[in-house]
C-alpha cells in the first residue's frame, strides 16, 4: 500500500473523530453519528491495508 493511501485513510479517521467531537459539543446527534461512521470507516480501511501488507511481505 502506498503512503498516499495510508495518509488518506488516517486523515479520514481523524476527520471522523473531529466531526464526532464537534457534534457532541454542539449537541447535533446526526453530525456525531456521521463522525463516528467516518472514523470507523477510516479505521477499517487502515486495518485492511495492514492485513494486505502483512500477506504481501
């Protein structure tokens, strides 16, 4: 997996965390849920990349 994709997956997880925190602060449950979903999606992509790399080497 190239470095660009790894950074993109990490950025997606970080954006999700920030969105979740912003939703919590403002009391916006929808934004909080979207942030949680984005965070999970980014973390899942990171895990998939790590598994691919493990079998590749």
